[in-house]
C-alpha cells in the first residue's frame, strides 16, 4: 500500500467513526421526542414540561457550553474532547432511563446537552484538517448524514423498543454504544496537523476565547453565513419537529405507520439532500465561494412551492413523499455553510467558529422554528380546529423564501473569492 492510499484509508476510517458517533449523538438527542407520550403518562408531565425538555432548555445548554468546549478543542487534542463528550452524553442518556420525576429527567437531559456540546464543532474542525478543500464539503456532508440516519434509526428503534420493553429500556439501548465508540475513536482516529491543507500563509496562532468570539461577530461574511444557516435551520427544524403531529392529526396516520414510514422518509429525503448539497458545493464552490450560498438559496426557493404542494394534497400516501422532498431541500443549507465557515476561519479557530455557527443555528432554528409553528397553530385553532397545523405549515412557506434571500445576501458579502 503506497503512502497516498494509506493516508486516504486512514482519513476515510476516521470519517466513518466520526459519522457513527454523530448518528448516536442525534439518536440520544432526539429520542425524547419519540418517547414523549409514555414518559408523560408515567411521570405525569405537562406538555410545557415536555417542550422544555425537548426544545428550548436542551438548545440553551447545548449552545452555551458548545462555545467554551470548542475553544478548548482548538487548543488541545480534538480526539480527546470528542471521545470524552461521547462518553459523557451516553452516560447521561442512560440516566434518563432512571428518571423518576421532571427534575431528575431535566438534570439528565442537561447532562446530555452538555456532553453533546463537545461533539460536533471539534468534529467539523477535525474533518477540515483530514480532507483538502476540494473534497471538504463532501466529507462534511457524509458526516452530516448522522442527522437523518440518527433521526430515522432513533425513530424506528425508540418506537419498537418502547413498545416491546418500555421507554426506559429504549434509553439504555441507544446509550450503550457510546463508551465503545469513544474507545474506537481514541484507538483509530489520529489527531491531524492543524491547517495541513491551508498553506503556510494561514495563521496558526491560538487566540483567547473572547477574542475568537469578537473576531467572529465582527466579520460580515461569518455573521451573514451564520444568519442564513440559522434561517435555513428555522425552516428545517420547524417542519421536522411538527411533521409527525401533522401526519397523525391532519392526515390520520397511526403511530405504527409513523414509526415505519416517517423514519424511512426522514432518512432518505434528508440524506439525499445533505449528500447532493455537499457534492455540489465541492464541485462548484472551490472556483467561486458564492456557490456555497447560492446552492442552499436555490434549494430553499424550490422548497417553498414544494411545501405548499405537500400541505395542499389529501392523503398521507401522496403527502409523505412530497414532504420528504421538501425536507431534503430544506437541509441543503448545512454542508455548504459548514464547509464555507471552515474555509474562512484560521485552523486554530475552527472549532470555536463552528460552535458559534451552531449557536445561531440552534437558538434560532431549533429554539424558534418549532415554536413558530406551534404559536400559529394555536392562533388558528379556534377557527380551523384540527386543520390548524395545516395553516401553520402554510405560514412556514414564507420562511423558506426568507432563508433563500438571506443566502443571496450572504453571497454578496462572501464574494467571488476561491479557496
């Protein structure tokens, strides 16, 4: 085996392990939503308490701790940070299965959020140093497949295990592989040299945390890319968070049908969207940075009429594939935006910049997107009854267009520069 083949094999193995960890990261993160009803009944929780556990509270701790942990990853071995984070969130995910009250479950969920804060940003930075710029977006897209795969497998596994053995066992099963994956990471993923593909002109000097934050916030390209990414996340998380309820309440699907068909739709639709966006970004972006913004902008523009069509049709058998296409288009923002951030910032600030990007994405996207749909649905409830969620989905169409316009604005600031 020659040296080039050996390097390629090593980085591909590293990417595979990181992606597998991300799959379980998202499974541990999202399984609360799958198990919400049996947890609510046994622990006597309100919908507001469930909403805190699955949405805003998780996003708050995840994003707040993500920045200092990412800064630490920029100054030490990223493999150590990711391995420790994986073991931590897995342990707290198992602790969720031992909860006996809202407070004990909330404490465990905070632990999951804090642990997961150390997973994604250092992984983005690590992948950026494992792969050259010309193939970086595709590598990040493969890693980002952890989102739809984690959602799909978590939805199916959580539903089936909870139905057979109870919701507590479901938490134990998704948490168990975390320690093994941490060990595999330390054994097989080597820490690459920072900025190895970025040339000698790039600064490798570590900077203090608040200076790194200040540099990010004072950069128009970084801020506009983050805003456009967050608005794309707003549309994506809003649709993703309420699609199950919409299909049950408006389309008449059963929970069994949701477990079987929605999980497949999420995995295929969003998986294709992530892969295609990453491949296009690698093909077009290196010659003109604006493509990193144009690609998600075009996809979100197409997503607006697709969402309208999916919401207009009657019958879930026809609506579900249309929603799958819409979800695929809605997540086009992820791989190009992350790749562009990795290109723009110095190697020693990539984890911190990724954490700040995720702060905007999760507070605006995860924190506000599903809330927006819920508020519109509540407002429409007196006049539209069970169809109120349909009205809320109509209201989501302009948000797709707003996200598309934000990407257009970001492209004007990013400019034609190549990497």
